[in-house]
C-alpha cells in the first residue's frame, strides 16, 4: 500500500494505541536546563493523549503560527478562493484596487505579473485611454505595511517583505549585477527608481535603500552578483511598476498617487477584473512549504476581511480564534498578532499558544475535508527544504514525518504528523530559550532535540 493510502486509511480509522514514551526523562532534562523551556504534546487523531509535557502552557510558536493561519483560512474560505485586482477609469485617472493577490509574480506556470500588465494594457487600449495618473488603492489592508512587532533591523531582508493589498513579486526586489556593471531588476520599476553606484573594488556587493525609491549599490560592481531586498513603500512601488509596464507596452500614464483615507473609490463595473493566478490552496502550499511570511500575512488579512471585519492582522487573528472554536478547540492561551509568526516581544508574548492547541488543530485538520491538501503543504522529513537534513535515518523512513518548522531568536518549534506503526499521530514540540552564545542554545541543537523526541517515541511504539 502506498504511503498516501496508508495515511488515508489511518485518517479514516482515527485511532492509535497508547504508549509510555521512553523520552520522558530526556524531555524533563532538557526542560530543566537554565534558560530553556520545552513543551511537548503528542496526540492520536481522536485527540487522545499519547505524551504531554507542559502542553497546556503558552509558548512562542515562531513559524508554527502559520499552521493556525493556513488551517483557518482553508476551513473558513475554502481552497478555491481567489483574489481580484480591479481597475477603473475615473476622471481620467487609472484607479487600481486590490484585495491581496499574492500571485502577481514570475511562476513556473507563466509570468502572472506580466499577464496582468498585458490584460490591463489591452483594457486601456480598448477604452482609448492614456490615464493622467495612476491611483493605487490598497485600503483593503489598512495599517502599517511592517507589523509593529517585526524586528526593525531586518526590514531589508526578503523574508521581511511588507504587507499590502497590491503587491508584485511578494514585495521583493531581485537585483542581478552583470559583468561590466549592468543591473537587471525584477520587477523593473523603470526610471522612477534612483540608483546610486559606489564602486569599491574588492569589496562585497551590497544594496541598501536610502529612500522609498532610492537604492545605493556598493562594493565590487564589476563582478556578477545577486541580491534580494524587501521593498520600502509597497503601494508606491506597485504603482511605479504598473506605470513602467504600461510604458513598455506603448501606453503613457501620469504620476502615481495614493488615495486619501476618506476618498471614495470609483463606482460601477470595473474596466478590468483580474483574478489571481493562485487559488487559496496554492497560497497555503507556499506559506507552509516555503514558510513564506508575506503570503501568510496576506492569508491572515484576507481571512479578517472576508469574515466581514477589516483586512487587518487583529481582525484576522480574531477570525482564526473563532475558526478554532468552530473546530471544537479551545483558543485559551492563544495570543496571535500576525499570520507568519515573525513578530516577537510583547506581553503576553506575540504568537504564543499551548502545544496542545497546535496538536489539537493538526488532529482536527486530519479529520476534515481538506486533510490531504493541508497534509501535503507540510515538509517531508529527510526530503524537503528545512527538513532535508533531518529525519533521514531508517526509523523515520519512508516519509514518516510531515511537519512545519519554526525558528526566530528565542524559539525553535516543530509540529506535524508522525506515522508510528500503522497509526498517524500528531505532535507539537515547542522550545523557547534565552540565547547564551553557545551551541547549547542554537537552532541546530534544538532541532536535534526535536528529532530525538520523535525517534524515542517511534522506538517505544508498539509494532503490532
């Protein structure tokens, strides 16, 4: 029987034998270390407890927060949900309004960003219009593009891309420095981007924002190099990209502006109603498999907006808690502030929840109609991404671990599904720690801890 069929059979059966895990002494020893806190919860698919240690205390989840976001979005909105980017002509201006489409980027199936520009250019030509301005309406997602508890010193990195209702390439700019100094940009915002070159032969290439649309390039500019940066002002960036894209298609547009907070949007049918290239299921796959922060934030805000509230992180988090309750789970102890788990600090700590809640959600999803999609969105131990180097030993094979990783400074987390004998278990292993600058408190060591806990569980599991 294939592994997937075996999983399906186990999901249908929904039962697991009890076990007395041999890892209890190890778990208690790690948890007793100074500056280290460890919570473990292992359940069967009916929610029966297999092993628990501090499972009802709230721990910081890091990117395991994405499990809450993606599961709630799937169950509340359905896998076929699509986003829309709409365009109007109003008083001679091209008005663009979006609700968060994360797919406007270069994709293996085709360039969705270029397809949008082609469709927009065709609509403008059909209307015989050359707009006097481009209005970028991102008010579907109100609030700051950089969530307040995201680390300010990491805002240039691609994993810290700002959140906006209109975005291209997930609000990330990719630079390619070619031999001889030529610069290729993707997406290309055209001449609106100011590039300042500071050649320093023999120095490492770097790119630093000096303004919303101003970039300083330093280092050895005569040698090929690449870089990826989170953009600074996502809505202005989107507008300049559209303007440059239309110009490349022979259509002139006036300057870019953002509407005032109380400025009414155009009424009536749009000139263009462009659906996303992705379904929500595609976005869930990216958010979990690649741990994509931007996409997770879009999902959270979409959930809040589609549930009749604002497209904010707070509204999305409230919708997640409501969806957990609908699934029969108690969200007590959950303090979610974003969709990705990238936030840190605050009181209670940002994106914290009990391991039992995370494991309970995994069990509920395994019983639900979206179980296969959700299961397939997780990393395969020993094969995929951040777990390619872990769970490779025979005891974990073939493909006995499907999980979501999480790591920020002070938290290392791993939650998912474990095939134990002929049964499927759910687990959540959460480590919170105070870094001391040694190997004792780094991500590699705690991933070893998580692997050992699951190994000892499998070693003690009844085989028949």
